[in-house]
C-alpha cells in the first residue's frame, strides 16, 4: 500500500509521486506509542483465538502498563473525553495482544469488527463518541485496513467497574 503526494519540480510542474507506505510499527512510533506487554486475562479465558486467517481478540480494558485500571461510570464521574482516552488505551492493549500473537502488526490484513462496551449511566447516549477512541487509533495505525464494522453499546456494569471494554476481530495476510 502506498500513499501519493505531490512533488513540485524546479520548472514549476507538479507530478504525483508514490511514497512508501509506513508500516503499522512505524505509524505507532510516529504517534509516540510504545506497546506494553500484553495484559493477562483476568479470568478463565485466553486473550485470543486464531482460526484460519482470522484472529479473535478477547475484550480488553483501559489498563495502563503499570496495571492501573480506569474505572467509573461514563456520563457520571467519567466524561466523554476521558472515556475516549480510555477507549484509545484499550485499543493500545488490543494492539499489544496482536503484536505479541503475530510478531508483526504488518500481518494484519484488515480490522474487521470492534465491539465496544461502555460502563455508562442509564441515560447516557454518546457510546459511539467514546468507542471512537479505539476506532480512530486503528485507522491511525493500519490506514484503510483499520476501517471496520463496529458496535458501541452501553452496559450497567463492566468487570472491576472499568469504563470501557473492547473486543476485536481481525483478518490476517497469511
């Protein structure tokens, strides 16, 4: 995959030139993101299952590398902007699982689907704005291959009172 940009020649002519596409790892570095170790499961399940060229990722939450989890009710004691950042952090944790599993994020062909769950107060309505934190990250890291189908739904509670939980399905190049 390459991206086009315009190059102006000294004579004033402009031509389209193909720039080499950045890899997902290069994009992460440009964003200043270092992937943490893959967060361990909190119960009796695995972080992922690979079936053929599909990778199914279990739900991840907003866990910092030091283990700190963000908790609370979105629309109550947690703002939409804070929860957006929590969803972005959750996306980083999903990427960490992918990286650990695949060894190279370039093996991701397409982010197929995200399911975003928001721990929200009953009348909260901005679930999509929250989960955009993860969706935006996937597009920043994978480009067009990061565009995906998605559900963003509210829950009365999530494990450990975390603000968001997101699971993913990705297809692989091999």
